[in-house]
C-alpha cells in the first residue's frame, strides 16, 4: 500500500527478503480490514442523491443500477484478489499474521 | 397448461431427488469419500439459504413498489462477508473451538454457560423465526394459487392449502433434520441438498431474467430505456430506510439461527471463508441482477392490481412459457424448503438442548442414565419442536391475514433476531461484557421489538387500533410506532432504531455495573482472545494405546504395585488375554474412583479426560481442581500452624521443667541451709547456756558476755523466723497496705540512713537528688523496706575495692523507675533468673542471709502495683524498681 514504509524493516533484520514478504502480508491484512469500510462508503453514496423531489433532476434508475452493481462487482473482484493472495501468503505461518 | 396435479407431482419428485442427494452425500461422507462435500464451493452455496422464498419472489415485489430498496437486503450480507477477516473468522474460530451447536449455545457459552441466557435467545429465535416461516408458507401458497387460477378443475382452496403446505414442510423438515442426532457433527447430506437447491434457485431466477431481458425487452439497451421509462424509473429511496435495512440485513445475516447453523456449525474449514468472502457476494449479485428488469417488465405486461410479488411466476406464464414458469416455481419451492429445513434444524436443536432437555433431566432425577433413553427423548423433542414451530408459523400467517407484503414480514423477523447482535458482538470483542448485561440488553430489545413491530404487524386482533393511535391507556408518548413522541418515522426504522439503541445501551450499562463470575471471565477471555488461545482446531485423534498411558499415569499416582494389581484384576474381569484391560466406560469409572481417592475427584476426572481424549477438560473441571488444591493448601497450613503451636508449648514446658528442677534444688539447698542456720545459733545457745549452768565461778563479765551471745543468737533466730513469716503473709495476700504520701527523695533518705546505720561495711552512695522530687502515694514503710534491702544487698555483696552504689530515678511513661546499680562484678547470668526466688542465694552464704530478702522485695512490689527486676549488662549488679506515679495510683 505505502511504498515509503518499505524501507523501514530492511535495515533492522538480517533477512530482507523474508521480512519484505511478511511486511507485504501485514499490509494485505490491512487491506482486508479496510475493504468493508470502502464498501460501506460506496454503498452510502446513494444517500447523497436527490430523491423524492421533483421528477426532472432525479437520478435515473438505470444509472443507479449501473452504479450499485459496478461497485458491487468491484468489491467482489478486490475480495477475490485478496482471497487468492491470502491463500498464497498465509499458508506458511498463520500465527504470526494473527498476532498482528 | 400445467395442472395442479402435475405441479404437486413435480414437487414430490423434487423432494425425492433432494432426499436422494442427501442420502448419497451422507453415505459418501461416512465412507470417507467425497472430499468435494467439504469444499469451499459447497460451503458458499449452503450460505445462500440466506436467500429464501422472500428473496426469490419478494425482491421483485419490493422492486416494483420502491425501486432499488430491495438491494439493501443483499448489500448488508455483502459487507459482512467482506469483513470476514476480523469478523466472521473470529466467530467461526470461536464456534469451532468451543464446539457450539447453535447461536443460543454460543451466547450461553460466552456468558458463563448460563442456561437462562440460552433460553432467552431460544425464545427470541423462535419468535423471530415464526414470521419468517409464515413468509415461506405464504410464498408457496401464493405460487400455488397462480397455477390454480389457470387450472380448469378449480379444486384449489387457499385456506386448506396453507395448512397442507405447513404440514408437508413440517414432515419434510422432521424427516430431513432429525435423521441423525448428533448436532455436533456436520450434516453433509443436508448441506449438499441445500447447495443443490441454491443452484436450482439461482438458475431459475437467472433463466427468468434472461428471458425477460432478451426474450421480452429485446436486449440490454432497450431494457435500460424501459427501466427509466417505467413508474419506478427514478432513484427514490428513503435515506433512513436505506441505511437501516443495510445494517439490519447485515446484523440478521450473523444472528439468524439458520445462517449460524450453516456458517459456523457446519463449517468444515476456516479457509472456506476466504472463498465465500468473494463467492457469496457474487451469488447475491447474480440473484439481484435481474430483479429490477423483471419488476419493470411485470409492471408493463401485467394488468393493473396484480400482485408484484409473483411477477417471477406470472410474467413467464403470461408469455405462454409454461416450462419456465415451472422452473421458477421449483426455484421458489427450493428457496422455501431449504430455509424451512435449516431453520427447523437449528431451532429444534436450540429448543431441545436448552428448553426440553434441562426440564426432562430435572424431572427424571438422574434415573434415565441409559443412553438409549436420552437419544429417544432428544429425537422426540426435536420432532415435536419442529411441529410446534411450524404450527406457530401457520398461526402467524392466519393472524397477519396473509395479505401483507412479503418483504415487510421478512424485515420484522430480521429486526427480532438482530436483538442478539449487541450480546454477540460484545461477547466476541469486549471482555467486560457480562451475563447480566446480555440478559438485560436482550430483554429490553426483545420487549421493544414485540411492542413496536411484531404486535402492530399482527393486525387488530392482538393490538387494537386505539393503542396504535393513542398509546396504551391513552399515554401518547408510548404509542408503539411513535415512542417518546417522535413521530413521522417509518415504523420499521423507528422500531429498529429504538430497540437496538436501547438494547445496546442497557447491555453496556448492565455490563459495566455488574461483576462476572469466574467461569464467565474465563470464557470471556477465551472468546475475545480466541486467536491467542487456539491453534487451528484439531480434530479428535483416535485413541491409541490409551490403556498403556492410563497405566503409566496410575502407577505414578498409586505406586506400581497397587496399580498393576488393579489393572490385572480389571483385565481378568474383562476376560482379556493381555494384562492391559480395554478402556471401557465401566473400567474408566472405577479407575477414576480409585484415582480420586488419591488426587481428588475433579483432578482424577480431568486426568482421565486428558488421556482418553473424548471429552476435553472443561472449565468447571479446572475450577474444581483449583478448589481441591486450595482446600489441600488450607489444610496443610492449618497443620503447620498446629505443629508450630505444639513445638512452642513443648518449649514452654521444657523451660518450666528446668525452672521447677532449679527451684527444687534451691529448696533442698535451703532446707539444709535453714537447718544449718537454725542449728548454728541453737548450738551456740545450748553450749553457752550449758556453760552458764554447769560452770561455777564465772565472773560477772563472763556471764554478761555469754548471755549477750545467747541473746544475739536468739535475735538472729527471731529475724529468720520473722522473714519467713513476712514472706508467707505477703504471698498469701493477707497483708494490708498502709498508704501515705511522701516524695521519693525522703523515702530514700530514711532507707539509706537505716541501712548504713551501725554497719562496719563502708558503701558510698551516689544520688541525683533533683530527679528524686517525685511525689509518691504508697505504703511508705514497705517501699522503704525494699530500698533498705537493695542497699544492704549492695553493701553485703558488692565485691569492689571501693563499693559505690548509684541510685537514679526517672519518670518513664507514667511510672517511676528507680535503678540501683553498684560497681561490683554483678550476678552471674545463670543465677539471674533465680535471684528473686525464695531461698536463693548467690555465691554461697558468706554474708549469712537466708535468701529471702529479694523474694520479699518482689512480693512487696507486686502488692504496691509495681515490679522489681534485675538489669543485666550494667557493669555491676543493677536492680530496677518500677512504681506507678502517685496521681495515677490515687486515681485508681
């Protein structure tokens, strides 16, 4: 997520490669935690649309459908990517990731 | 045109197919084949019992009424699935490590295994499940009625059909859900059947959708135009309802008993959540993809006033596509049956475990310990509870009139079951959550839900319109749909807001104010920190060489001889050839009894449990072990205290004995001394009196001298006898004190002058006169006697070349302390404890005293309320006299 932070653990530990991997895993967990917040934000946006007002400036239902289903699909794709990434990465040591 | 009979035949055939699938899956699982039965795909598909007949039919109806609002019901669960990493994963892990059987079990387990709480959750779940089941009944009945309208035979009657649908579903659920008893085990058969039903309903809805978009509207573009042109063609969703429903569906997705059953209880592998996290939202998306198109086309095609809840069926029928309608009917039927099966399974588990079994066991009083009995009772309880639950659903359907929109009934159920959410989330993430808090919160939320939503929804029969309009007893602020005078809210939003807000507030407040039991706190720690306490839950391993392990353990506890004898005996009793018996229940029970004699019952139970494995050590066991060790510790510390007391008493006895021996020796010494003392003057008296009697011609001078000697000796005898008499009078307490007032200085003056008068021994006396101006009110003669004694002792015994006696007086803490210290060599340490005893004499009899002086002094000081003691380590003999001050004594 944040490439600037990558340098921090490099100097501390002798094995940069492993450290980098577990660092990536931590950020992956962060992403997993943030995903529902992103989802909630996307889903809350329709609250801002004008509703029940005059019929002229309302949002057409087809646009609303497009927006909601696109967001939905986007969330599913991110979750899918995370699922595959997590499967590859978490296999080795589950415990470390959990303690974070 | 499909007739009703064909429809019923298709239904029955479909049910038979489901049975076949379930049966085959169970067989495969039992045979150890079919790893795909535990695959993430099956898990994800089984989660889709979330989509019931309400979803299948009602979503279209909802869309036809209020546009995109229906989508909230799917967005909530989507958000929950997306947050699986910190939410569902914990729930599943807790459920698996604690081996919970239902959501009631989970809540009760978290809050100290409280059955009260389990009963509350069970009742809530049953009441929340009732409208939901009514919903399934309604949807099936409605779909039947659509086909019946087209059926020329006209045999269909709605009232009786509802009953038969309810009865049929009950039988179906009983046959399906209670085939095997063990609720801890996963129901592979049921889960597989549900997965199949999920595929069927998704396929049916997609087929109708594809038909509508491409078959009726003519493609995506025209469809979109048609949507915008329709009467729901604008975004028109109330913000409050949008937010509330997303939240509510998310809460219900976690709390619904049937969701908990498939998500937690039937979960075979935590990793499945990873797949379900994207696959289940995808399923939901597909389920809702064609909802709006179907609704729009339905609104266009169907005549005014037709029920939009049934567009899924009526649109294909109106287009003459009977087979598609049949498929869609099967899809709706699938949705209803799978929901009813799993709900009935979950609810009946809860009812039988938390309501029926405790009551049955308490009425049996332990008589029914034969396992077969309990099995039958449990099965019976589950079957009856399924029937009762279905009957409740039927009754609710009749009460609510069957006319209300499907979606609103579903939301009522959601709001009810969501009352568990605060207790559940609090229990998983907050260690301070207590049983009292959960109970209070649940009760508050439950009551508010019933009052503001369930009863108003059941129509005028239960809650009269006057109450709805003006509040109970005319109290306007208690109106069910405008609590505390807040009007104008949507009833649903109003109820959810108040019940959940007050529920959470009550839960937190009661948790903060109450104090949890030890078991609760332990469970709380285990739940909240489940990832610290558990590795990935391991399955039970087969019991290999248990008897040997038991033998090793028993030898350690009982000693090898008795242990081998016991095992040998047991093996012979079992008729086995080897020396190790089989670990049968009877043997284990006897072994446990044997061991509990040595290590306590709870410890023995826990140890055997550890080795035999089948049952893990429960917290109660551990607590009992802790209690036992605490008792042992208590007992041993009591023993220690007693033994310390004994040794103290023994030491005191030894000291007393030594003293007694010393005193006895002193007495012997004194007797010889007294006889010597008496004999010496008596001898000289006799000798001189004989001389005076028998010798003639004594000179007058000689006569006077001899008579003087006789007189002196007689005086000496008298003095000795006086002393003895004095001491016995003092000791017997018959002495009367002659009180008078004077200063210490003048008493000492008199004592010094009378002690030194007429003595040839020189003694220098050093005094500090200013400090002696202390007034005393006491028996002056007796006190003077003590002082004289001490001064003459110093005179007699001080062995210095120039004997000096220092007399110093202080006022210490309300007492006068007078020290008499000489510069001699003092009293040897071994004699110090004896100087105040009668007849004690230090250093032989060189001064010729009878050894009574100090004993008399001590007795006098005791009579005067003071004391006299020897002060060791002052350089010479030092005596200290303590006496209460004058005013003190006067005050007494």
